[in-house]
C-alpha cells in the first residue's frame, strides 16, 4: 500500500451508525456525526466519506459545498433515497476517478460502503415507515378520543371533516351522508346530503343540500363504485376516458380554483356505504393560506399521494363507527323528542284552553337559561352546560303531564258550579216562581167565586195580591242574579256572600213538596271567596305535580337526563317554603326549576283568555313577577334577566 490514510466516516443520520456492521466499522479511523465537521479541522492525511439522504442534500447544498472545498484531499459523498444509492461527485471534477486511482483501499471502502448503505438506507426507510405508522395510529387515536364522545351529530360531522383535512393538509373539503335528509331524518338510500363544508383559505357560505346518487358528481360516483377517487387536476379530467365529471360552476361563482381532489367512501363494518369525505387542494402545510385570486395559486397546490389516500381510508373506517353511533343516537333522540311532544299534546287535548302552554314554558325556560350563560355577575351560579339545558327542556315540556291523572270535570272547570248545576238551581227557583204565580191566581179566583167583596174592594185586593207576588218574584230573580255572579271565579263580594248565607238551606213549600233553594254543597261552592275551586278540588289540581313526578320517575332516563323528574317536580315550590307539594325553600330548589317557575307563572298570566280568567298584558305580568320576587317567592335576579333578555319573546307556535 503506497499511502496510508486516516479515513473518517460522517453520517447525517445518527441512526445509520446503528446499522453498520462491526466489520465495516473497522475500516474507519473514527465515526462522526456530520454536524461535528464544524468542530473538526481535517488534516492532509485524512479522507472523509459522507453519507447523507437526498432531502438533506437538497436543503443544505452550501454546507456540503463548504465541506468539500475545505478538504485538501478528496471526499466521497454518498446520497441515499429509499433503496436507491447515488454517488454524487459533481463538487469536484473527476473526484471519484481520482480518488480511486490513489489507492485500492478507498476503492474497497467504497464498495463496502455502497453495499452497506444500500442495506442501511433500506433499514432506515423501513424504520421511517414504522415510525410514520406509529405516528398515524397515535394521531387517529387522538382524533378518536376527541370526537368519540360527541353525540351532537352536526358537530361530529364537522369535526370528522376538519380532522380529515388536517391529516392530509387539504385546504377545503366537504362531507356527505347517505340516506338522510337535510334535517338528519332517514330517507331512501339514493339521497346524498352534504352536511359539512370547510375552507381554510377563504370563507365561503355553505347551506346543506341533497342530491341523487349518480355519476354526475364525484361523490355520487364514489358511492356507486365504493372506490376512492384521486384526481391531480380537476380541470384536466377527460370525460371521454372516465365515468365521472367535474362541474366548474361553483368555482366560477366563488372565484375558487379546485385542483387536486381526494374522495373517500365511508364504509361501516356491515360493508354499507354511509357517506363520503371529499378533500380538495392539498398544501405543503395545513395552515398555509392560498390566495385564489392570484393566477399562480395553482403552483401552491400539490397532488394527493397514495399515503394520503390510505390514511384517510383508515381514518374514515375508524370514524365511521362514531358516525354510525351518532346517527343512531340522533334517531333515538328524535324518536324520544317526538314521543314527548305527542305526550304533551295528548295532555293538552284534555284541557284545550291551555293548549301550547307547555311548549311556550319550555321555550321561555331555554331562552332564560341561555341568557344566564351569557350574563355573569350575580347570575354566575346559573351556568348550564348543553346537557343541563336539554334536561330543562324536557322537564319544562312535561311539567304538567300529571294533569292526565286529574278528573276532567275538575281540570277543565271554568266556574264554581257547572252549567247544569246552576241550571238545576234556576229550575228550582223558576218552579217556585211558577208556584207563587199559580197561588196568586188561585187566591184571586177564590175571591171572585166567594163574591164577598164589592167590585172596588175586589179590585184593590187583586192588585195587592199581584203586587205582593211580583215583589216575591223580583226577589227570587235577584237571587238568581246573585247566584250567577257568585258563580264567577272572582273575589266574592261581601253583600253577595251575605245573601247566599240568607238563602242557604232555605226550603220553600209548593204543591209538589218542599224545594231547597240551594243545597249545603252548592252553598259551599258558591261561597268560595276566590277562584273557582273548592279546597278538595284545589288539592286534586295540585296533585298533578306529584302525578308528574311519579310518571317521570318511572321512565329509565339516561344519565344526562337523570334530573328531569326532580326539575319538573318543583315547579310550584316557592323560595320561602310556601309552595307545594314539598314546601321546599330556596337552597333546596334546583336552579333549572327556579327558571321554569318564573316562566310558568308568566305564561299562566299572559296566555289567551280562559273561561276562569282574562289574559293580562306582558307589562302587568312582569309587575306580578316582581311582586312575587319582593315577597321572596321567586328569584329577583332571574326575573331581572328574564325581562332584560326578553326571554319571553318566542315564535307564535313553538314546538
């Protein structure tokens, strides 16, 4: 050997050292990391062999040039990419030939290195694939954890789309579900409805829309073929060669430019297509903003690759389970919601004059709860998450369901006595009036038959009989008027109460026997000082709260709706303990119940005229609410915000 050399090996990737065999390592004086060259001054008797990958070579050409220029003797630069090994020698003319001519040892080293690094590059490539696979699995698990518990189907669909876009650095995308309409209600399987659409670089208005599955759309073609679709440039599709087409109208309207497209079918474990993820315009970095009004914007858009396709397929397969569960949950929720509405409507049919009351109370309550979330300050304790607001909604809708257990004649009672009961009293009075008139006619007839009186005396006596009879009849007619007025559910006047007391149990003799003007039971109803219900009837009406609770308690509510029975149970409780049925005080009443109580009172006051009361204005109802608050019946801060936020403003027919 004519010359000896100290040959050093420098690697850009530290992992490469781990793959070099011990025999190969013996060929070198020292193994170094490429960056260490900045700290080393190579002597003339040293040779350096560099192993770097293509990406580093293209990113750091000046660094490589600096190394080569500063070396007195020659260098070999080995650049590997996947399984390919290229020897780059353009930094110095004829570097490889000159190097090999100086000694056989470098030639042997080169052959060993070439073979060794072919193996190393393959091993590193496999390691990178494994690492990418691990990273992808970790990312999918993170995405799954993030959306797995999401039960709001709309949020879930948007999150699935966003995560898919993020995974492959897509600038835009859309997601469609098969077999559902725009309201997420199941329809025939030939309908593809687009629920979600996103665009990173620009804001584009999106409205849900449905279309029939066909080859006229890329999404429809994907559903029919059940295969993914990868397009490098949508504007270069040759419709003569493929069975699908791209419509450029959307781009023209929005000044957008669709280039690369990736369409992936979402297939469940039953091998059914559930929908389609459509990803548009892959970027080098996800957060990059593309100016689509710039003619050169297409240069910033790159093609989706096979790895993107496989990754989105894997993600779609994983997320389809969440989507299927969410759609099923949505259907169950819609079914339950329909059942609740039907139940409320059924109860309201028993009392048509209160129709719509429960739906309005629910709307007022939700409005106030959401307003409290925005309020802060004194209402800081009244913060509700979506689950609690949902509980409040169902409790409000069903708060009067227990009325189904109240007798109909009590439930729909509009006056103290029913029409037939008043008519019965009036018939008795009319019979007695008829008796008085008949008695008077008999008296006058007897006078004529007896002929004991002169004509003038007879005339005077007949006039006296008529006058007396008419006065008695007038008194009885006046009694009918008093009874009629007393039957109205207003505050009973004292003079009317006195007259009722006078005729209470009074019996009148007729040819048919004795007639009781008003019975003891009728008197008790007519003398109710306020309202139209007796104590027993009021107790029966109030029992509807307990009936409601017992009914709701029998339903196996899910965990997130577990408090519905308790919330509804307390809607007639008052802060000072004067409410019913449990006489709870402020700290024992749930916040949602306090909200519902205010809304229930407001609607009861302002609802359309009822037979037993007139509707009052919103302003008057608000005054009454503040009066209740001043007496510590309801929460004043809630009344304040009920008014301030105008929570009482709802649609004319809330459902």
